[in-house]
C-alpha cells in the first residue's frame, strides 16, 4: 500500500531544536511503534507526518511524493483525547467523513445517498464493536468506547497511513488489552501503514512490527534545548512477535 | 445538631420561602399606599390597587382618544420590533465575525484590534452621534442595540471558537473537510448553544439601550411611555409598565433557555458526565 520516506528531517522552534537528522524508510504495511520519554519529539514527528506542522529542513515523502501542506484524508489520526465530535452521535461521527467526501457544499447527505452512508458507517461501527451505542453522544461513552469511535471514524475515509498519538494512554489496563487486539485486527484487515506513538515501551513492542526509539545523542548541560532528538534504535520485529530484544530500559530523555 | 449548610428545605417549604419576600413587599406597598391615601386622597406616589387596575384597563382594553390605539399593545409592538431587529442583527454580526475571527488567523490579525477598541466605547456615548447620523427614527435605536451588543457577542463567539480543541479541527481535516465544511459541520453546531447563552446575557444591556433610546427620542414604545408619564407623576401607569417590561424580559430569557435545552441535546449529555 503506502510507504513513508523521511529524508534528513530537522525540526526547530525558536530557541529550541526538537528533532535532528531523522532518516527513515518505512515500507507499506508496517506497524511502526515510536517510543521514548516525553519531550523527545515523538509527537512532533507525528505532527510532521500529519502535515499539522512543517519541518525546518528535510522532507517527508508518501509513496515517493512530498506530503501536501495540509492534513488530508490520506492520513488518518487518533489522538489521546478530543478526537471525536461531541455534538454528533456515535453513528453521525462516522457518517460525517462520508458526507464530507460526497457533499462539498453543505457536508450533508439526504435520502438514498444518506442511507448508503449510514449502512457503510454501520459496518465500521460493527468492526469496532459500537453497534449498540450508535445513537449515544460521545460524552455518554467510556474512554475506551470513545477511542473505538475515534478509530472507526479515522478508518472511514480509508487512509493509507494511520497515525496514533498515545491512543490508549488514558485507558485502564483491561480496556487497553482489548484495544490492542482491536487495532492489530484492523491493521491486518486493512493492510495500512500504522505509526503509533506511545511512552509505554511494552505496548510498543507488543504491537509494532518495528520499534523506533527517539532520544538525544548529543546533550549540552548548559543549554538542554540546543540539540534535538533523533532515532537511536531502529528495531525490526517479526510480525506477531512479542518483546525480545530489551532496549536499555526506561531511559529518560536526557533533556529532562 | 446538623450544620446549617447541610440542611435543605423540601419542595413546599422552598416554594413558600421563595414567595415570602414577594408577599412582604406587596403587603408593605399596600400598607403604605393606604396610609398615604388616607392622609391625601389625591396622592400619586403609591396608587391603590383600584387606581392601578383602572390604568391597566385604560391602556390595555380601551382605545386612546386621539390616536385610536390600544396604547400598551402599540408600545409593546414597537419596542419588541426594535428589540428583535437590534438583537437579531447583533447576533448575526456576532456569529459571522466571531467565527471568522476565531477560526481564520488572517481575519483575526486584521479585525481583532478594531473589535477590542469598539468594544470599550460606551454605547450610550454613541447615542448622540447615532441620532445625528441616522436621525431620530427607528434606525438609530436599532443601531444603538447593535453597537451595544454585537462587540460582546463577537468576542464571546471568537473565544468559544478558539476553545474548540485543536484535535477536532485536525481530525476534521483528516476526514477531508474544507474550511467551509469545518465551519458548517464542526464549528457552527458547537457554537450555537454558546451563542444563545451570549444572547441571553445580552438581554439586560439590550433592554437598557432600548429604553434609553426611546426615552430620549421616540413617539412610541415602552420606554417612551414611562418617561412621558413621569411628567405627570403617573405612577399608576409607570408601575404596570415596568412590571410588563420585566415580564417580557424574563419571558424572552426563558424562551431562549428552552430553545437551547431542546435544540442541543448533546450539551446536556456532556454536562451529565
């Protein structure tokens, strides 16, 4: 399906360098887990793939073509929070993506077109197990159900790449295990490329077919923001394989 | 002994406690009115129930001799017309500019400074200018309400738009939504309940501006009437008019609250958590 190539990527904010010298080739269909302590630019990297921000230097290619300047339907996303629309019911949250695609002027469908969209959205809700809750509002759902909804909503436009930013960080352990199963199943069924940021190293190794560790290699004790993080470990794992090569543990990002 | 902060009145007692101040005020009024009228039967300050009733029926059910109007209803019609036009326009302006201001950085850069300057001009100080520019007719009164209320609504809406989590806007873009679709499907529906709240808060100032404008220059309207009657010390007319204005204001607030509650069930869902 879709490959991501990153060429010599740097990201700097005024007075602060977040990422430096990132080079990466991700073939289509990989499940890439990105781990590292907070403040090491994992989420920044995800925002760059999302086109939410522009890199200072370097480029990101999707299937050999530079990324567009804006977020778009080719890259879906699930955030830790606020990914779903509070004013729409579960069903309408998913139908929205189809309506936006089919109706540029008012973003709403009527009659048979609407019925088809509802049927299609219903199949996604069934895939994430939310059929029972289709008429409820997000505020009436548990945290896990809200993330299921966010995933269904992200899949409805059939993105080439799915970006997950700490998607299960706010969930309790039992729910989290269910969600791991769900996301692995959806990934296998769709064959899309997945990037998942997590600070739970175990989670990264359990889900990913490849684990990237972000950390700073250079550090200036006088000016912690002088150097950015880069990929310090790039560990390929066999699909379905559980954590075997243990990294050097939970090293905090040197800048902290 | 239970602490007083933990003791709650039941429904009936709460109702009676709520009614008590009204009863006391009414009783005081009647007592002092009777005392003053016993001393001087033509006293105008605290008219008796009889006199009040006569005035109400004169203004409500009988045509005025010169104009042939039922004065209370004519006054109410004109005041509500000005109010509806003024508030309606202010709401529309507040919504359009507020959303544009809150969502589109280039518009915010161009408009925000101007809006914050306009918002601190005391609207009543603008009234003479409005009368000079727009004349003494309807336009100047409606404009005063718009000028008084629109900047507040604009800023309120812009703040609410800015409060929508960035994640939602990014998510909408990853679903392929254009700016227009984001406004239509994400921003407007989430802003409308807040806008109604803003309009409810603006009702007080709007009535203030309306009555002030009518008091200074008008040939009709509730504000015009009470200031006209002041010249004759006609408390028997002024008191019912003030009560009527209060009722109208409370009723419009209630209707807006009802609309907000029934039109946006998701707001209640969010509060229930």
